[in-house]
C-alpha cells in the first residue's frame, strides 16, 4: 500500500517537472518570437541582447523584473497559483497529465475563467483602492468574448459526446474536428485572438495597465502577471489544438508530439501576424458592438445547427 | 500676357479691398482710434483702453467690418507701456486686423489687474475670449476625470480636466499651467541676429515657417524685393517641411490608434523627407536657412534634379501609408464620427489651417492672400465636409499630395538667376516701427507681430494657431467618449512650442 | 543588480520641446533604438531612465521631481538639449534652480538644440557600457 502511494507520488512529481519544463521552454521560445516577429513586421531588427541573435532576450526580461525594488501584492500570489493550476488538468499526451478527471474540459475552462477574473481584479486594485467602475467595464469586455468560445466548445462536445479531452483527441483518429466544425474553429480562433489583444502581450493594454501605475508589486509582481499572461495564451492555443486539430494524433508517419508542437506554433504565428495587422482593440463600444452583433449570433447559429444535427442523428437516426 | 493681366487683377483687387476697409475705419471710428496703418495686407489700429469696448462693438455690429472671430489676446510691454494685442478677423470680408490697446497702469501687477478687469467685458462681445481668462476655479469645482500631461508628443504641455456623465464628456477644460510663461520674459530687446537663429523653435515640427515669417516682416520693413529664384526655393523648403510635419502627424495618429506598422512606416518616410531638407539646409528641423533678403546658400542644379527624382518615391510611399492606415475598417470605424466639429464652432474658435478646412471652410492663406509666389503655382485647397477625425486625417494626406505637386512644378522650372548676398543685419538702420506677417504653416496661420528699432527687435509676439486649436478641442470634446480624448487631441495637431509664448 | 537592468531599459521622456521628436525619431526603423533593448513607457513606475528635455517652468519642475520620486531604484537620468543643459534659447532667464540639480543627479548630458537622434543614441550606448552608480 505504502509503496503504491510512493510510486504514484513519483509519477506525479516527474510529470510536474515535465510540465514545468514544457512551460519554460515555450515561454522562452514564444517571447523570443514575439520580440523578433513583431520587430520584423515593423521594419526593425528587434532586440539583439546577446550574440546568438537575441536568444538571451527572455532571460534578460525576467532578470530585469527581478532586479527592480518591489513588494508583492496578494492578488499576484493568487495569479501565480492559478496560472499553474490551469495546467494540472490539461493533457499534453495520453499519459502526461497530472490529475486524471473524467470531465477535464469543464475543469480547464473553469480554471481559465477564474484566472482571467483574477487578472481583472489584480489590474483594478491599486494603492488608491479598488476601482469598481472600470473593473466592471473590463469584466464585461473580457467575458463577453468568452461567450462565442463557450458556444463553440459546447457544440463540439455535442458532436464528440464527451467532456474528456483525451477521449476527444481519440475521437479524431480519422478525421479532425475542424472538418465537422469549421465555423466553430474560426470563431474560437477569433475569440482567442481578441483575448490575446486585450491582455496585451505585445503592447501595453489598457485592460491590464490603466490602474497599475501606482501598484505595489510592480517588480516581481509584474513578472508574475507577465508569466500568467503567457499562460492564458498557451491555454487558448493548446485547447484549440486539442479540440479541433487532433492534439497528439499521428499524421501518417509523423510523430504525434511533433505534430502537437507544429500546430501550436503555426497558430501562435498566425495570431502574432494578425495582431500586427490590426490596431489596438480596446475600444469598448467597438468591441462590444462587433461581439454582440457579429460573433455571438454566428456562434449561436452554429450551436443551433449542431443541436439539430445531433437530434436528427442520435434520436431519430435520420443521418 | 494673360498671366500678367491675371496677376494685376489679383493683387490690385486685394489691395483695393483692404484700402476700402481702412477708409471705413477712418470714417466710422475716427474719434475713438489713435492710428490706423496697413501692414502687409493686414490692418493695425492703436487705441486707448477707454474706447476699446465701443470699438469692438462697432466692429462686430457694423456690416462694413463684420468681424466675428477673435483670434488672440496678448499682454505685452512696449516702449515702457503695457499694451494688449487683440487679433480679430472677418470671414465674410476676408481680412484680419490687430488692435493694440494702450493700458493705463505702468506697473507689472497693475497691468495684470487691468487685464483681468477688461476681459469679462470682451467676453460679453466675443465669447471666444473666455479662453484667455484665468479659470482656475473650474478645475476644483467639477471634474470627474483628470488627464495629466503625458509623454506623448503633442499631448504633453497641458492637463485635461473633464466633467463626465458615465463615459460621455459634458465639459472639458484644458489647463496649460506647465507651459505658461509670463509675457515679460520672452524675446525682450534681443538682436535680430539672435532671434533669427532661435525663432524656429516656436514651431518645431516645421521649423522653416517661423523663420520665413520673421524674414518676410523685416523685408517688408526694409523694402527689399527678393528675386524669383529665392522665393521659389523658400516655397520649396516650406512645402517639404509641410510634408514632413504632416507625416509626423500621421505617425502620432497611428501611435494613438495602435497601428504599429503604419507608425513605423510613417517615421521611415519622414526620415526620407528630412534627408532632402538636410541636404539643402544642413539641419533636420531647425534649418536657420532663410536670411533677410535671400537665403543662406544657393543649391546646385543637380540638387533640384535629385529632389525631382525622389518625389515619385515619396508619392508612392505616402499612398502606401494611406492605404495601410485608412483601408482598415477598424481604424476608420474608430475615426469616423468622433470629434465632429461644426463650421460655425471652428470659425468661432479662430481655428485656422487644416482643422478649419476639414470642417468645410475654404480658407488658405496661400490662395486668399498674395503670399510669396504661390499664385504662380497650380494646386488645390484640400477641403473636408463634416470635420470629424477621419476627415482631419484625410485632409493631411491630400495636402501632402498637393505639396508634392507644388514641389514638382518648382523643380521642373526653377528660374536661373543670380542670388544676391543676404542683407548684413548689423548695418540695418530703422526708426521705431511695427510689422505683421503671416504664413500658412502645417497647423494653421502662423502670425508674428514685431516691433523693431535699428537691428534690435524690441518685441516679438507669436500668434500661433495651436492655441486656437486648444480652445477648439475644448469645444469639440463634449459629447464624445473619454476613450477618444487622446485621438481627438492628436487629430488637431497641437504644437506645444507655440503654446509657450 | 544594475547590470541586469541595464540591458533592457525603459525610458520615460518628460517635458515638451523639439528634442522630443528627435528622441522619438530614434525609435523609428532608421535609427531603431529598440535593438538595444530600449523601450518608451508612459508610467514612471515602470521606467529605469528619466529623460529630461525641453522647457520647464516652476510647475513643470515640481512635476518632474514627482516623477523622479515615483521611479523605482535603480534609476538613471539623461538631460537632453540646450534648454536643460544650459538655458532656453528664447528666454535666457529660464533655467533649472541649483536646488533642483542637487535633488536630481544627472548622469549624462546630451548637448544640441535639438541633438540629432544619433547623439541621443550615443548617450544611451554610453549608459549601457558603463552605468554610473546610483
């Protein structure tokens, strides 16, 4: 009995290290890409921090935050915990997962919503006190973008008839879900893109910085917000890859893990280029109008069509 | 033949027009005015403080004058006496005039006290004069949002106090506390040589225009006639700096909107234009090139060919920049219908330049007056209709195209003349005299008033257009959202150097 | 610690004047100051270097001191342009008080009216090479 628990603990410990490693490597590569690609698209060269073409950039960025004198706020500690919690339920392969839950899609989405909520709280609290007015506005901006995302996830779940991410990937051994749900994929990508722009990895966003100017934990705390910022982006991309692009399934003779990485970076690159081609998107009225008039109705139509399809196929056996 | 005839009609018409108004002033205001002069297509009156209010009323209500716009009020000291300088202009009759009001008191504090007393009476006649009153009580009583001056260029010399209803602005107040300078401290009794080198700092985004303005004034005083080649070179330089200033404006707009690619591309293009300017004058933004009676140095024939060759590249790049910025539906949706300004509001604030033209008023000094040799060149005055931010951006693009057209005409046939050496300033001998001159700079009409004796400049008063734009911003901000404040103020192209005076 | 900060500097450009457009011109593609890891920020808390340029009256000076106090350690100061280094060209009487100079310790002076973008970049590179003690 005792030995069994030990083995389980060892496996979990090994998986934690793996996940940390994956996260750290992705952090370095993505921040390097953001530095280089965004500079190239602006006709510039980008930060040449070290001799190896700017590979030292992520480490310098981290060390800079650590070197400033600062204190840590309470909300940033919450952010740190949740940006790690989010990775406990998401599988990176058939075996690499920390906590095996039956409905881990539900848990992941829940964790993500809580993480973003903490983002908002952290951004709205300053040494002057909590700014309610802007907080509610930001929550509305951010969470109205979630609605099309939730709709497309729901219609995908209807097709695959499971809430387990590993089963969803297993379902796509023959055809990827993007074939069944092309509209859902586009809506999901749009939603992820808008969230990426709002959280502002590339340039400063008003959502995260407007009240932050007087915040206490600006040194190490900023590092944490930055890391959890990346964490939200990774979550969105990983979820899209798992749900629509068949996760770690092999493609002909190519290894599934390599395919996972390839798909992740193709999506990342796409979002980065789209970001450069569009202006800042934190105009409240424009965002809300586009969202409620355009994206949400399409996702609702997509959801209804899927339901009709589901009923015809599974209840009346017509298709 | 036809050209000479046209020139004759054109210039004489203007002169007759101003002569008529001068005669009218002599007739109507004979007892109340001490002196009337015509200084280079503008009128200049001297009067006592006691008769000011009645004169202003007469000027406003008499249809012969029909003055509706107050452009500026300045307090200054001339010949040991404190004076007010009031700039007025009429839209219907197309002329402008300056009133020099002699105040009673001779001390520093007494004059300020008088200034404070006289302003409320002026406000009752011209409402736009309230901008020049001290309104500190507004800042404390009602404001919900305060924007401190920011790092942004063009958004850095004033604070914004807003009273808001949720996110719609009710009332705005722009406070220029950090850029305010007492008028006694500026340009007192400096030599003309010093002033010539430093005057371009007033309008730093297009430094050639203050120099040009000063030189035109002094040339008029000394009665110097400048050769055609010099005039063409001056026009060439001023159009080049107009292009660079407008491109910089586009860069600022792109920065506010967050369009990174357009921002960097416009900065790159600005460098190309500045390179040409640097090749001719030797400096990027403060050229110190235009001298009294000429220019610093004539350029070689191949330079003109070079400029002409690089024009097509600039044209292409500006066109590309326009498509990059304005063919984007997100950007146009943001620009459209924000900061809409009526024709009447724009006129009442005394706004000039592209901001006024975007609201649908065809007023351009290059066309409306005999400014240098602009009448020989063919170009259009870019016009808007609705006066929103989108139109203010578009009008700058159109002006760039027109400037390129002008430069193309100049470089293709530059008259081949011998350029005389500029006048030696140290030997200038003049009686005490006053002069007004104005040029059309990228922000609006840049006007200076100078008082000179020998080669000393006793007073230089800069009446820049940016102040009027600031008041204009106060008027158009109400009704817009708080998020758009930056954008609207950036779209007015406020140059903080002019606010300093 | 300062050697860690200096490779990734945030600049806070205070004041207004002609030097400002030349400083921002350095961020364009031609001069490209960001390849040395230099960014411009509008929040004093985030910035490492305070760039003083342009014209200041009494109100502006007091605001500058406030910005300086809000910046976190380690911090450096660069003074750009004739207005700050010596006196204003348009108005000889306006310059910084001596008391002001005692509070703010300027590390580098960039002369010129306005200095070219290259001159500003040279000052930044000197700062990166050998950051003075703070």
